[in-house]
């Protein structure tokens, strides 16, 4: 009888031990989910950054990405990133130069990969090209990727620079403000971590106002762009290369000053206009190579942009005449007949 009691007690202890192990395992899995849900609830709708890439995704697909899900969302992403920046790079080393700065970046090692072949190490080269133009180039120095060929030069006086650049180290990002108004940030890329994988590069940038103009491509929302989670594809779709695409925006700040942003990348890309206000650039290849123009008037921004990409030549008098849109013809032969 005592032997049977001993066997029963031993069995109960085994069952209790197994239950404890299973419970601890379930709790271990639940805690990250509970932490993520708390972060998700902290995100205001107008601050959401889309993690579903404008595709119809299920709740499970969204959660598998490490993102948040809200099926009741109207006019904002259902699948979005948590409140904290859980993705990105940190500054490893940095070196200040006379013309700017070189920064070595390393990917935060405790973050799981969502996109295949995310780069482990990157280099960021910041160039003070002129007193009113700043260039930021992010790339993998050990891997050759296509870059738009464009010359670069530095002509900075130092005492007349219109901008102040600030860097965050632990979650790499930068912000740009004007020298006469350092408390007013024009562009800020620290709102969400940087993504740099083989076939997808993403940069999120907070703006100082919702007054955004430009971004070539198909859009019908007028000159002043609507910042309502609008998606726009930027891609030179013409087969015969009659059309180009310029991912350039003109930004009018709250105080009336103007600034410009140009992403020098020829790959297909999506641009997302966010009511934060913020803008997201997603491109399928190349590198992140962009310019910031400080104006401070809209005319000066456009002049600085034209000075960088090159001014068009004046056509001869005989070339000026009737102009036809691409809807008037389908082939080059039809164009010649016109």
C-alpha cells in the first residue's frame, strides 16, 4: 500500500513538473506578445507607419512580421510598426572631416530579419556640399550596387552654413534644422529604424509641416499633396524612355521658409505620405543617396535643385512650335508623321 502511495506521489510530481515547464514556456511566449501589444496600443493612428506595404494581409501575416494589427482602422494602416523603433542600425564608429562626416553603422543584432539579406554593416557619408545643400549617402562599402552617376563637389564657407545636422547613435538617424532656428527641425529620420536589404530599402522621415509639393508620378490630388496615408509609385514607365521620374519634394515649413529633398535613386519606388506629417521612401534597389536643399525661398530651393541635377539647354528657335502629348501617338513612327 505504501509503495502504491509512493508511485502516485511520484506521478503527481512528474505531472506537476511537466505542467510547470509547459506553463513557463507559454508565459515566455506570451510576454513578448503582451509587450508588443502594449507598444501597439501606444501608437496614435496618425503616427502609424505602414508595415503591410499596401498589400492585403491577414492578421497572422502581420503578427509574423513583428508588427501590430488593428482591423478597425479606417484611413490608416491596419498593419503597422510598434511604437518603439525595433528595427535599424546603430553607430559603430564616426569620424568628423573638414567636408562632413563618415559613419560606420552596424545592424542591431537582437532584431530578427523580416526581409532577406539585410545588410549587417553600412557606411553613411555626410557631405556639406554648399552652405545651402547637404548630401547623405548610405551604402554597403563592401558590395557594389548601382548608383546614379552624378559628380559631387564641396564649396562650404563654414560661417554661412544654413543648416545644423544632429545624429542619434543608438538607433541611427539624423535631423536637420536651420542655424538661425535650431529648435525647429525640418527633416528628422529618427521616427523609425532604417531598412537596407537586397531588394528593399526604406527611409522614414518626419516633416515640420504638411505643406508638401512635388514627387513626380501619377497623382491627381493637386499641387499641394494630401498627407492622408497616400501611396504613390515613382517609376519611369515609358518603354521608349520618353518619360523620367524625379523623387523630389518641395517642403514649405510653418514659418514660411522652404526646403527641398531629393532621393537620387533610379529604381522603382513607393512614396507614402503620412499625416504625422511624415514621408516614407521605399525603393527596390540601388543605395540611399539624397540631397537636402535649404532655400530658404521656394525659388531658391528650385535653383539649388537645378544647380545640382543640371539646367536644361535652351532649344533652337526652329525646334519651338506645336507640342504633342504622348497620348497623341503610340510609336516613334507615328510621332514622325505628326
